[in-house]
């Protein structure tokens, strides 16, 4: 599991199933956009996969909205394209036992 801070798109708060992909009018694709200024949400990447229908690679992301949101509280974000800056700002912790 990796915690990430990313540019959660406002329209995704009503997201159901499928793979969340970047929209062409998002701030990330506008020339000169400041990635850090766009950060708005923290979630945890808990896994990854590949859509068997079209081969799209995706991250499985756990949100804080609860199990009634998305797919039992999780959702998929396209992987390998840094959609919404999700691959730019990973966090983590060293565990000392």
C-alpha cells in the first residue's frame, strides 16, 4: 500500500465503476499547469490490475468516502500515465519494530 496525494477530479466524487481516466480539459493537461498547486486529495493505492476487455492498466485506489462509494470504497485510476498526478507524489513510512 502506498499513500498518494493527487489532483482528485471533482466529477469523480460521483464515480461508480470503471477506470477513471484523465479528461482533456483538466488542469493537468493545460500548458504551464503547476502540479503542486493542483493537489487536492490523499488516498491509498492498494493494488493494480489490467482490464481484460481492452488491456488498460490501472491502479486500485482506496478512498476515504466509505464502502458505499465506488466499488466497495475502492476505484480504479488509469496506470502509467500519471493521470491527475497520482504517480508524482507517493508517500510512505519506515516501520521500526
